[in-house]
C-alpha cells in the first residue's frame, strides 16, 4: 500500500464522539512509551503526524487520522501508565474498552509490544481480554533496531512460546523499527489485505 495522504481528523474522549460513517478503522494501542507515535509516523511517512514525546502517557484521547481518504488510522491511549491516578486510569480503561468493544468500523487492532522486554503480565492480560471478546488483533513488536538480531529473535520466540500456552492459534505478528522502517510494508500490506476482505 502506498500512503498518498495522511491527515489528523479528530480527537474524541468517548466512542460516541468518533467520526460517523462506514470507513474502516485500524487502531494502534500499547503500553506507554512503546513507540506508538513513532511507529504511526513511520507507517504514514509523516514525521509529525502523531506527537512523539519522551514523557510516557502523552496520548489521552482517541485520535483519528484519515489515510488516503478511505480509511482511518486510530491512535488509542496507552494503557497501564502507573503515574496516572486511579480515577484517570479507570477513565482511560473505559475509553479504550468502549472503543474496542463498541466500534463496528474497527477492522483490526494492532497491539504494540516493546521487543526488548520479556512478556509483561499487563500485556498478556490485555491479549487474553482481546481473545475473550473475539477482537481481531495483530501484535507489533517495536524497537527491533535496539538490540542484536539474536537477542531480538530470542525475545520474540519467548513471547510466542508464552502465548502458545494459552492460544491454540497465535495472532499474526510483525517486527518493526521506526528508525530503520523495518516492518512498514508488512503492516501496510496487512491493512490492505483486510480492507480487500
């Protein structure tokens, strides 16, 4: 898929404020500081489309970006950011689950995982929740350039082995780097294939 245009459309605090209409949506989510904004900018080829920050937890709303005039890339708030108060975290959780469970336009959720870390309970629980609710999703391992190939392969193998204890069939996964643009074509091709049905 070639990205010809990518533009910010709207930020919503609730799912009922999201854009009307039937355009397909592909949502991106991950824990704070997983490299989500950098990945979105790399996929779209726009350096400043999503705001990147050294401070985790920057995305606080559901952000819609219109791509090629015919589908939306949706940037969801990061989950599990410890420095937020309990009330705000619950509010975030409601916003995220509201969008994921109630948005029929969402064709696929891309769950970002930092490839440098061992499987984290918060991510595994989130993956389990997606499975229980029959949400179509793919895993995107980020920051692949931050370690050696051998270490990267070992980390991903460990992750998939951990998942296979609970999953008979593993979700599709992609290995990406916003620095080297690794995985860009694969993720975009996946979106294109889903849109073709």
